C-alpha cells in the first residue's frame, strides 16, 4: 500500500533524518548555551550580593560620618569596615569567636559549641564565617546582638535560628566577617 502511493518510504526516511538533525542541533547548541547562562546567573548573583553588602556598609559609614560631624564634609578617621588585607582566616575566626563568647559570658549566656567554616572567596571580598550555638534568656540575646552590630570591623549575622526549650532559648547563628580584596 505504501508503494502504491508513491515514494512514501523515502519521505519517511527524509523526515526521520530531518528530525534527527534538529534533535542534534538542540542537544549540541542550545543545551551548552543554557548551562553557560546558568553559570553567568550564578556569577551575577554573587556580584549582586557583594555589591549590596558593600553598599550597605557604605551607607552605614556615611550615616556615621554625618552623625559624628553634624553634616560637615570633613573626613574623620575612617573606622575599619573590613578586616585587614592579608589577615589569616583562622585569626579572624578566632577574633570573632572570642568577641562573641566573651560578650556572651558577660551577659550571662552560655555557649554549647561552635564550628569554624571554610572561607568563601568572591571576586571582591573574602567571607570568613563561624557558627556558634548559645543558650540563655531572650533579652540577653538581644543585648548581645546589639553589641555584635556595633563591632568594628563589621560583623554580619548571616543566619539566625532561635528555638525555645523550657525557660531558655537556644540560638544557632552564623556570623561572618569580611576581608576586602
């Protein structure tokens, strides 16, 4: 019946070959472009995060300059926003951990444990982070958070998880400091 209609088998072969060529083009041209786009999106997100962090730090710095000088444009001694370039990761992590544990002890909080995390390097800065777990009363945590927010160089609380167990609160927080490149 196919032979009676004409050259149907040849048309089917051509159609199959045409579909195969289209699938190969999709596989070898469009899929790598999609992967490249995903990588560029990730790089863009990293750059955007870095930009937002630096913009936030700059706004904080500018507001302090205007507050301390009463709007005068004179440049006061710049407070460090970042840890010194060339500092070792472990030294910074130890400084952050010592600062938080000493302040927690002063406030009457106790710490359960801590973790030292690997540094995360971006194109514009290096993030040095630790995880610390504390327990105590909520108002004491709030006072500790205020002191962390005033720390120079700037510390950022990247993650904060608070759970209540009995009369105490347990806090799991990831705190990061930064080295400018």
